[in-house]
């Protein structure tokens, strides 16, 4: 499974919303027997940091 265009509003950040979205996507991917990968444009630092924090592979969009 690939997850792209994940966005959490600035005012909502830091409250675990993104983590919960990732957890649910990871659960659904696992239920389907597939790995979850993040997809983002090259050089997108926030996506790179998110992928690193959650141990997810990051592919270029």
C-alpha cells in the first residue's frame, strides 16, 4: 500500500492525529497482507522525517 498526500493542519499538529492516521493505514495494509510505504515529492523534509520516525519506507512521487 502507498500513502501519499497526508496532511495535518498546522493548528492540529502535535496532537497525534498523523500518528493515528498512519497507525490505521498500517493496520489496513497488514490486514490485506501488504506493506505500507509513504510517497512524497523529492526533498519533502517533513515526509522524510515522518517516515524515519515511524520506520516506514519513503518513495519519490
